C-alpha cells in the first residue's frame, strides 16, 4: 500500500478498520471477550423472545408476578422487594468492578485485589439471594418447572430456565473474578499488563446488564 | 505499559513449545495439528453418514429386499445422516479443519491467538461426536425425528429414539456448540488482530474472508440452536411445555399444555438458514482461491466478492421462515420472507458470474483441484436455480416435503461444498504433507463423483414433481406415483452405490501418496498467497521461522507480464518486481478496476 493510500483522501472508515495487523487497537483478549459477549447476547435474546412467545401463546392466564414475588417483613407484603435488593446489589458490584479496573491500570495491586474480591462477594450474595428466592418459590409457593398453582405452567419453566441460566453466568463470573484477583495479588500480571482486569470487568458488566433486561421483562412486564 | 500489536511482538512471547509426542500430536496447541484432528474426525463421521445414506438408498431402490432396514431404522438413518452431514461433517471440516489450517498461515501469523482454547475446542468437538455416536447403542437407538427435530413428534412415542436418542442428540448439539464457540472466537479474533505487517483486510485471500464471515454467522446463529436444545431438553426431562401443546397420545392426554411448536421452528431455522451459509461461505472462499490459482488469473472483482460475502452473511439472518411456508403462517410473512430470499440471490449470482469471469481467457491448468472447482460451479448453479423456485411461496407449497426439496438442498449444500472440500483437500495436500497426490486417481475420483451426482439428483427433481414425498420408508401403492418411479429409484440407488464406493479412491490416494507421492516442493501450483511461502513444507511449529513475513500486495498477482514465474507472491516487495508495471493490480491502488 502506498503512503498516499494510507494518509490520502480515501482514508475512509473501511480503510481504517481494515488496516494491517489489527482492526482494533486493543489486546486480542479484549476483542475476543467482546465477540463472545455479542454471541452471548444472542443466547439471552433467544431466551427472552422465547419467553415472550410462550407467554403469548399459552392457553392459561399468566400469573401476577408482583404478588408471587412479594416478601413480607412482619407486616404487609412488599411487592418485588427482594428483586429490588438483588438488582441494587448487582449494580453496586458493577461500580466496585469499575474501581478495580481503574486501580489495575494504576498498578495498585492491593486495591485492585480488594475491589475485585468485593465485586465477587456482591456476586456471591446475589446468587445466595437467588437461591433463597428459588427455594421460597419451590417450597412455599409450590412453583415447579412443569406447573404452578397460579396459572400458566410456562411461568415456572421460563422463570427457572432464564434466571438459572443467568445465575450460572454470575457464578462463573464470581469464580473468574476470584481467579484473576488472586493472580493480581501474586503479581502475575506485572509483566503482561493489567488488561485482564478490564476484560473480566467487561464480562461482569455484561452479566449485570443482562440482569436489568431480565428484571424488566420478567418482573415488570 | 505501551501496547504492542501482536504482529510486532517478540515471537517467543506467546508461543508454547511442545516437547513430548503427546503434546505434539495429541494435546497439541499447534493450529496445524488441531486442523488435522478436526478434519480427521469430521471425515470419519462423514463416512458414517455416507454409509447411512447408502442404506437408505438400498431400501428406496429395492424395497423388501433387505431385512436390515425397517421403518424405524430408516427414520433414524435419515436423521443421523442429515444432522451428521450438516453439522458434524461440513461445519467441523470447513471451519475447524480448513479454518484452523489456513487462517494463521494466510494471515502470516504463528498460530491462533489463544492456542489453548483452540485445543479445547477440538477435544470438546470429539466429545460431542462420542455422545452422538453413543446414541446408536442405547435402548431405542438414535432419534428418528428428522434432522429438523420438530416437536411435538420428536418426543412422542411413535418416533424412534424418543426417549434416550433425542436426549443424546440434543446434548451432543449443545456440546458441539460449546466447541464451535471456542474455536470460532479464535478464528474471528485471529483474523481481526493477528495479521502480519502489510496485510490489510482487503488483501486477505477470499478463503479467509469466507471462513471469517461464516464463523461470525456461526457465533450468532448457534445460540438459537443452543436455546432450542435447552428448552427441548427441559420439555423431555423436566416435563415443561415450551414446545409441547396439549396432545393426546393413543387415547391418553400427555402432561403438557399450552406450548408452541412453531416457536421451535422459528428458533431452529433462525439457526438453520445461516447454517447453510456457514457451510457455503467457506466453500465460496476456498473455491475462489483454487479457481484463481489454476486459471492463472486474479479473481474477478475481488472487492465485489468480499462485499458479496458480507451481504450474503447479513441477509442470511432475515430469510429463515422460507423453511416454514407450510407452517400456516400469515401470508404477509411469507411475502416478506420470499422477498428477502430472492434478494439473497443477487450477491450469490454475482459471485457465480465472477467465478466464471475468472476462468474467462485464463491460462487454465486442468489439475485435479481445478476439476472439482469447476464441477462446483455446475452443481452450485444447478442447486441455486432450484432454490429460486422454492423461495416463492406458491411454488414451494406443492413442492415442500417432496424429493424436489431433497434434490435442491443436496445440490446446493450437499454436493457443492463437498466438491469444494475435495478441491481444497487436493489443492492444499502438498502443503500439508509435502507430497503430491496421484493425479490420475484424483481425476477418476472426480469424474465418478461428479457424473454420479447428476445421476443421483437429477431424477430426484422429477420424482419431486410427481409428488414423491420426502422421508418415506416406502412409497406403497398410490395413484399419483406411476410404477416407473420405482425404476428411477433403483437407478438412483445404483448410482449412489457407485459414487459411495468411488470415495475409496480418495482415501487410497491420500494414504498411498503420504509415502509414495512425489515430493511437491514448497509451491507446486505457483500460488501467490502467503501459506505457500513458508520456509518449510510442511510448515513447522510457529510457521515462519525466525521472522514473520511482510505483505506487499494482494493474493492474486497471477500472469503478471514480465514476472519470471508468471506470478508474484504476496510477500515480494514492489522494489523486487520484475518490471515496475502498470498491469499489476492492487485493489488499494485502483478500486475502479475492481468494481468495473
Ligand atoms: C452420496 C451422497 C449422499 C446421498 C446418496 C444422500 C442420500 C440421502 C437420502 C436418501 C436422504 C433421505 C431422503 C428422505 O428419505 O427424505 C437424505 C437426506 C438428507 N441429506 Fe443426504 N445424501 C448424500 C449426501 C449428503 C450431504 C453431503 C449432505 C450435506 C448437507 C446431506 C444432507 C442431507 C440432509 C440435511 C437430509 C435431510 C434429512 C432429513 O430429512 O431429516 N446429504 N440424503
Ligand atoms: Cu434457508
């Protein structure tokens, strides 16, 4: 390619993007994580469209979520309170993750480590609350994947499938974060650079974002 | 730390070095070994699928002659044949096999970006194949639901393999998707981030473009299959009703209600149609490079070819419901999907014209790979034209689920990619092994396969017009199918058996030539693209010796006037060109010619 072609008039977006060596000026791990997340987005999109579809086609009435997902602390039941707390925790964990990334680039190993551990702890408590919610639904309300006392059997099917799939993502994320955190502590990335923290962070933010959609589609709709 | 592009990094940084035999050939992280592992497994299951198809043909051609096949095992053969051919053979061979071998070499890289993940990919793929094959040995046998696995019949008692078989099939598909994702992330990222100096995207050989876009399609389409597999597994194992409406099975209502079988069809075909192009696009790429090399001409309209691949890839996500015209959907829906389907024909036809124009006035060398590549143009045009008909709702309604459809998809996505695969296997065989194959045997293989293909599938179009239904164990006696259809069926079967047997020539050839083939030298076809310029043949671990190559031109500088060998490899700088010629064509210099 001549110099003119590089710097000249036809330096369009396409030329820029298709320049030699690499399309994005990021480490390959980050590019790969982005591509994976787009692919994963398709999985969740299929789950959610599938959910909307069966909700429209099922013959029985759809249960009232706000009543099922209510929790009472002594007094009157408060609709969706547990989910609100869970959502709040997950969003907070995105904040701590962002801090970890920031300290990673400043090569502050100690703070990076602790913020990652905090993020993982938030994640773990999210999974814990989800387990609590599941057991309440199963044991007290009698909701099963194949049926429930409130209406369309698909309600339980979709609920357990989608929140379960998301819960697995969170669990995997907790393990991933802890692994990276301990490697950070040991100084494993001193030479390689701390992009890995950001890459793990991308995954984590994605899992949070997906939750917002699940929350909106499942609990509010 | 300043960020250094991979292509500029010290070669020692990311390489692992195998020491023992096991790390070299079994748990290998070398993309070339992984490619051969992928290819070997894929070809082996392909042979299983081929044998199943011959069993079916024997039943259809000579009913009541072989006790081996009863209606159940016929359905199971249809299903396993279709699924294996499409997913476990073609997808794995084209992306896992050719993708792994060629992407790093054609990109001037030492390996994939993440070799460990790449190694996991092939072994997880092996696991998925083992799960699939194990369904032959469980009680009830493999599923007989047809490769489309439509519920509710898939899980109902009348269908063979409705208990264990289908569970293993779905499980195996899920595992396959995991394997594909691990490999696919590598292929895409390697193409984007790991190209050597000077190798812009618009200088990549079309092979890389085809595999690159096909992998992206796979990463976006397989999720739909994964989700439908998970949902169906829930229906079977947990008794949910995602896809199961209220059904009465031999008098007793099943424990399902309110599910939507149509949802499965949508999810399946949202995967299924792009899957056609996951198979076709790599084949398009490979065949472009084979045609151009053996015609000693640059590929006609390189930029157009790239954009056509991208356009086809994008459009392939909005045509899926043309497989569902008979599902009772709204006519406006059909209208929409017929329109998009016909639009996809435009970039596809463009590619065909460009292949033909690449041959036009070329200095064609009729080597065996070229035979197969030209054969592909025939079969692809043929299958493509019948596709245009089937894309129209009114024509598809009577032809749906007849042998016309069987003939169509075998021409377009069965035979065509297989011919390209043979072309590519013969074409790159010298690079992989350092030896030439036996030319005469390869040509005999071509003629029997190519002519046999027509003997098999041309009559099937006619059977389809007669209304012979697809997926039937036997025709029985019907008014509308004349007796003579049976003679045709017998003839088809004989042709199929001959074609099947002829594949032995291929295996003899590649194994015999491993030892006895003439040494091929590094670049027997005089090819300009990067993979033929490696310091060693077959390329060693790390591919490029001490220094990564630098690229100065596109991959198609053939028949350059004045060049001493009639072609200029990609890594030859302009200063070493024989004449500072104006003829030499680089799309970065001169876009007007490419689009002309
Ligand atoms: C010599 C080569 C082949 C022969 C003789 C052959 C023969 C057959 C036969 C007899 C059927 C069943 C038709 C029916 O009863 O409806 C079938 C179905 C099918 N074949 Fe092939 N086939 C061959 C190669 C391939 C290849 C390379 C592919 C790859 C795409 C392929 C894909 C399929 C598919 C997807 C089905 C449909 C399965 C179903 O209906 O569920 N076949 N083939
Ligand atoms: Cu299609």
